C-alpha cells in the first residue's frame, strides 16, 4: 500500500511537470477536436494523430497519446448526443438516450453527466491500474515463450469473439494481419520475406501506414458515399450545462455500476470498451424500475455506458503495461508508438522505466480531470465544428494524414502504401470484414512469431509444449472455450436462418 | 464485383447459386491472398532440425488463411447474405489521385518508371499540400471553387504551422 502511494507520488511528479501537463492538455484537446468530427471513431483519431507525437520525448509522447485517446472518446460522445452520429461502436448506445435528451432541450445535462460519469470512472480505474500493475507484472515474469505465445493467441481469440459479425471472417482478418506482419526481413536470419524484391518493403510494412490506411483513408472514402444531408444537429442553444440535483441523484447508481462493469470488461482482451458500454446499458435497463423510459431520454442511459466505456478504456492499459500485450486496436496503436520510441512494452517497463509507467498512469487521471474542466466550457466550440461541411472536412483530413505519414520517415513510399491500405480497407468494409482484428494481429505478429519459434526451439521441436506447461495450457483452453462459445450460437442461428429460408 | 454468378446452371440440373456474395467473393480474395503469400515465401528455407526457418511461419499462416478463406467462401455459397454494395468510383478515385500526387510531388519522382520520360522535381510541402487538397475536394459533388481555394490555403497554412513551426519537423517547404 505504501508502495502504491510512493509509486503514484512518483507518477504525479512526472505527470505534473509543466511540459507533460501541456502534452496531456494538448492531447485531450486535439483528441476531442478530431473525435468530435462525425464519422471518425476513436481508433481513426488516434491513428491520424500518431505522427504528431513522434517528435516528442517518449514520456511526453505517450502521455499525449493517452490524452488523445480519452479526448477522442469524449468527443465521440459529444457528437452522439448532439448529432446522433456515433463515431464508432462505443458511442452507439450513448446515441439512444443522449440524443433524445438533446432533443428535449437537455443536451447540457446529457453532456455534463457524460463528463462527470467519465471522470468518476477515470478516477476509480486509475487507482485500479496502479494497484493491479505491480502484481500482474510479477506474474508476467513467470512467463516463458510458450506462455507468451498462448497469451497472445488468447488475446487474438478474444478480439475475434468480441468483434462484430462472423467469427470465421474475424479469424481470417487475424491471419491476414499476421501474414502482413511477416513481410520484410526475418528477425533471425535477415532473409527478405515476401518483399517481391521491392527495396522499401525490406524493413517490413510500417505499422502507421497500415493503421492510417485502414482507419484514416478507408473511413474517409466510405464516408464520402453517405449523404451528408442527413446530419441533424441540435440547433437550439445549449443552456443549463450543469445537471440538476435530481439528475445527479438519478445517475449516481448508474455511474457506479457502469464503472465496475467497465473496469472488469476493459481488462479482458478483445473489444473492451465496446462491450462495456453495451453491457452497462443493457444492465441498467434491466434493473431499472421503469425500463420504458430508456430510449426516450433516460439519464441513466447516458451515465452508465459513458462511465463504462471510460473505465474500460483505462483498464485496457493494464494488459498493455504489465504484459506488453495490447487488448484492442487502440492499444495496438500505443504499442506501435512505444516501439517507435524504442520502448518494448512489457513487464520490464515498470522496473526499468518507472517514471514512464507511473507517469502515464498519473496522467490518465489528470487527462480525465482536464476533459471535465476544458470540455464543458468548450462545448460551443465543438458544436460549431460540427457545422463545418464534410466537403471541406475530408480533404483536410486527407492532407493531414499524408503529411503525418510522410513525416515519420520522410518517405513518399509510405504514403503510397497507406493509400493501398486505404483501398484495401474500403474493400474490407464492402465485404463485412472488420479491420480491428487485422491491426491487432499485425502488431502482435512479430512478437508471436518470435515466441513461437523460441518455444519450439526450447522444446526441441515438440509442439505439445503449449499443452504440457500448465499456464500455457490453461490459456489455450480458455481460448478454445471462448471460440467454441462464439461459434455455437452462430451455427445455431445460421441453421435457423436456413430453416426459415426453406419454409418460404 | 461481379454478382452475375447467381443462377448459372451447373450440370445435372443442380442450381448453382451464390447466396451470400459478400462472403463468397471476399473468401475467394482471401484464398488468392493466401496463395500469393505461399508462392512469395516458397523459396525461403523452412524448418531445419528443431528450428523454424524464415519460411515456416509465413507458409503456415498463409495456408491457414487460404483454408479459412475457403470456409468463408463456402459459407457464402450456402448461407444467405446481403448483396455487395456498389463500389463508388468518383470519390475514392479523386482521393487516391490526391494522395499519389502528394507522394509524387513532395520529393519529386522520376516518371520513367511508368514509361513517361519526365522527372518531377521536388516541389516541397506547400505546393504538395495545396494540390492534394484541391484534387481531393474535386471528388465531392458539392464542390465550390472559391470556398475550396480559401479552405486549401487555410489548411496548408495550418499544416505548415503545426508540422514545421510547432513540431519542428524537417520539411522542404518550396521547390528547390
């Protein structure tokens, strides 16, 4: 306990350094700025803004990225409430009651409850991250290559199970991501793999190119198709930003339950925040005395999912910081950023770079505080941003992404590669393939292969090593169980569909 | 994407029908990707003794991808699914051209690699950004010239302020 306090004190010392405070603030601001833009989700926001953090010192860069992440999420909720366009899956449920509240002239209350709920969740989960960090790190030290491989396999299976749509297609995306990560020089022998003799590919496909292409460019191209006239912004002036006493009393239970649910679900690898907000909303509706109010502007329907997704967003840092394994696509982007700064994510970060580890944790709390302080007064600014027509917005995002990608290596080829991934991403959407498992697998690929090769070498080529070592076997069994669980209802449902079809 | 394979009869009076075209063609493309990867990594040395060679893992995952692709494809044959939405051409084409233009202009490019005897000199960040903005905005059906030009100038100025002055990244601003 004293350790925890000492560590947190160290963290706050780092995070409260004026430069780091500045990065945190800047991250939260630009994150919200981009996150507010309709149709641009959290992952896309973080991917787009990655390059601007690369020039900073490592601690500052990660603090800023974390700020961008919370900002983007908060911006997404703002858009959901005011325009009824969810930037991404986590905000879908916020739309349901949040937009109804806005239409009833209670946009201010919805926005402030969402901020307060997020802040409360942020406080709780920051402490949780700090408390769980140390024990999990010592657990990680027991892991050998076989356990790491199994753990990553479990993480990918979770991503598959929690992804929208078909399990089979998500598996296909994971395999595609693993395959793409193998392009370039082999780690051990240096042999060029699948490079097609293109010199630029010998270093592998840059992770930012993949992320920007699949999330940035592809999303723009897809949004271009949709009619932009359907946007319906709440026009009336937002008044009464502070929630009433009754609002606070009504939502306090929902905030607490959302926080608990979100914190637990966030630690699990896979879709964390998305599942959390859905689960919290459903739970709240189920235990409510008057469930019929949900969908008609119930404040609990905003408070619960917003607290849950923020709690999950934070606790999803736990597997990343302690085990070095990103549980979702945003954390995969964080790994990419860490690698570019020469930090190998994993248990050694905490022992070797305590100021980075604890600084980041403390900055999570500060970031949440800043969101409450800066965003509520700035709601007017965000609203006016929502009025910028899309025809001006998308070229801006395109050139911003181009410059960002180019700036990383001063390489025009990277820009072209990202464009190719943009088209690929567009094609994926048309065929209902989810890009998130692909990116996660792309980041985990090199680590997974390295551990697989090491495990096999140590076991003298015996593949049963993954089942004979107890921790590894346990992880694999959980993974298989999850997969089976996900496949069963799918098969049953599909069969029902077939039956319905044959009756017609 | 062809969706024409709906009712092409196959021998023996068996009706061949693609029920879920998204899955069917998506799966086929994944099979192709898997096969390309297998071919591309075919020359790499595989397992020797207990150790994986550089080619082992790529071939393993490529084979798995082809298998899963086949399963996706087969499920598209038997399970009803939505049609493939039409691919928009205009918007993506302009966006693509804008991105390629940026990549070609910023450091210059020798167009002889695509058979045009002309070398684009390095044109620098300002012109590349401006050009990419204008071309990508032309993809919109609602484009207006005056507004677009003003926005292009503003965005170029913003990017230069951010990347060059605030982030201090080394960029060549103007043509050499």
